[in-house]
C-alpha cells in the first residue's frame, strides 16, 4: 500500500516537505517499504489520507536510501511515524515513555485519526508536546 503514499527520496526533499507546509501537520513514516511492520502501517496511512487531507499530509521516507535522519531522530526501529508542524517536531505523549515517535503499528484507523487531530489542535496552539487521547502504556502487556 505504500505506492499510494508520496515518497521522499533524499534529505533535501524531506527538509522541503517539513519546511514548506505551513497549515497542515506533516506525518513522516520512516522505514523500508518491504518491512512487514511498515506494510501494516502504510495500509492504515493510505486508508486515512482522504480523511486527513485538510489538516495533515503524509509522506514515506526509506531510511536505508535516506540515512540522513537516522541518528538525528534515532530511527533504529523498522517503522517509525513522526509529526511535524511549521518546521517543528511535535512530540506526542502516548503513555509509552518515548514521546518523540510512534514505533509500532496503530492498526485502528479511528485511533490514528484521533491522535493526528490531537497533534494538529495542540500544534496550532503552539504546543510542542501533546497528550494522546488513547493511552498505549498497558495496551501491549505480556
């Protein structure tokens, strides 16, 4: 499903996507298209593109082809989703302790839309950290 999402092929394109968008949240999915985790996340992202088009734009970045941001954003997981607004990284408190990124698959489309809406509303108010409406701290308890 990643073919439905625009891909950014070098560091300059990633920077321009983050810098040029003034009114919408930029959602970046870092990871390789062939990874099973990324495939699941891409399915969710592709299915919500139309619902989010007024306040968010989604891009995929292959962090093997574009390694520029791997150390800067600590992209060590197979699939990572990050949010930016007006050239600022927006952190999301999901209850997991890592507020910088989402490094698992949010398979529920409505939950993902709620998280993006919260990011958009908080970022428009100038907040750099927003609290997610869904708490993932105990969701994957073993």
